[in-house]
C-alpha cells in the first residue's frame, strides 16, 4: 500500500519535472530569431508566472503554519 509520503514523492517528482519542461518551452519563446513579441507581452508572461509561483509559496507556507506556537 502506498503511504502518503510515497504518494507525495511520486506526484511531486512527476509534476515538478512536467513544470520544468513546460517552463523550458515557454523560455524558448524568448528567442527573437523565431518569434516576434513586445516587451509588454514578455512582461505579461513573466508576471503571470511570478503570480503563480507566489500563490504556490502561500499554499506551502499556510500548510506548515496551521498550528499556533509561541516559539
């Protein structure tokens, strides 16, 4: 039987590797020899990615801070 830890590791490895591959593909769009884009469009992409990352940080931070502690 798969434990919660085993499931976390299995899914985290798969999902993070998928994310890294997708980010690499988005990064390929920066190649001006193949694509034409404005600074505004590039900033919009980066802003969306930064917001998604910040939301992810909040999710992990709130998951570990559910209990009140004085120390």
